[in-house]
């Protein structure tokens, strides 16, 4: 199994707009072969350590690296990326496997 943590930081004040586009794209991603989990998460209220109001983390689980690669090449992902590109300040993507 492949785990992905993608830390997305939007330009100031753009997180909700990017998340709306993300949520609209989720059904297509969930329908992809090998998708086990794909969701955005934000800081829990009252948390002592935070990513901040302009960031969110995408938590993903994929059955295989091949499925993850196909996800990255999917047309709906290209469309989503083009839609939010100008609203995103940075991305840090971590690819992990069970330890």
C-alpha cells in the first residue's frame, strides 16, 4: 500500500476556494482503480500545533504505485490542477509505505 501526505499551502485567504474545487474532484478520484482513501484535512480546533489557516493536508492511500501513477496522469487531476494553480503558494508531497 502507498500512503501519500500532501501539504498544500494556498495564497492568503484562498483555502476555502481551493477546497471547494478539491471536493468537486473527489468523486472522480474515489472512482479510480486502487483508490482506498483520498480526503483533505485541516487543523483541529484548539490544536497546539497547526499548519495554519491557508493550509490543508491531503491524506491518500493507494493499492499500488501503479495506481498512484495513473491517478497523477488522470485528466480530471490535470483539470483540477489548472483550476487551482494560481491559488496555490506551495505543495510538499510525501510518498510513504508501511514500516
